[in-house]
C-alpha cells in the first residue's frame, strides 16, 4: 500500500474543485447585479486557484521532461496551452488594473471587457483539463516509479 496520495490524484481533485468554481462564476455572470461578486470570484480563481494548481502541475511536467529527455509531442502540446492560458491571465490583469471594484456598473465597457476575458479564460482552462488528463496524467501514471511519485507528492503538498 502506498503511504501517499498519488500526484495525479492530487491534481485531478483540483480539476474537480476548480470546475465547480467555474460553474459558480458562470452563474453569477447571468445577473448584472452579481457582477461585482463575479469579478471577485474570477480574481480568486485566476490569480490564486489556477496559479497554485499550475505550480503543482509544473512539478510533474518538469519531472516527466527530465525523464523523457527531449520534448515529447503530447507534453509539448499541453505546455503550449499553458502558455496561452498565461497570456490570457496577463490580459485579464491588465483589464483589471483599469477598474475600481467599488464602482461596478453593468454598462461600463471596461467591466464588460474584464468579464469577457475572464469568462474566456476560465472556460479555456476547463477545456484544457481534458488535455492534462488525457496526455500529461496518463504519461505520469505509466512512467514514474513509487519513489519518484512520493517525492513529487511531498513537493506538491508543500505548495
Ligand atoms: Fe491541470
Ligand atoms: Fe495543465
């Protein structure tokens, strides 16, 4: 019996948790009166939950790349999406800088822009999970031995 949570299971649990928050965020978007809450929710998701998840996932990516030497096609594709998600996050934060959160008004184009980028980003993230699971996690389950998995799990828990 292994005495640690498999790193892939740690990440899968985060995918499930984040997916639930993404659905909540989308529900808030349907009611302009809730947009301030939606923005706060998006900030938490994008600048906290996503970042923490990505830092944990990176440990796995780095380890797999080290093992497999050169870049492997499917991993490269996963990483390409990580970079695209990163650049959307930068755009979200740029749009956020222009906004006073204590004065959120539904007809303000800056608010609409922020919510549009936020919405695009969280759904891109959700659909990205499929690639993580199909390529990255599948490779990790097959390639890494128990010792290495334990080490990775400890590093993830420390984040
Ligand atoms: Fe992921
Ligand atoms: Fe990912």
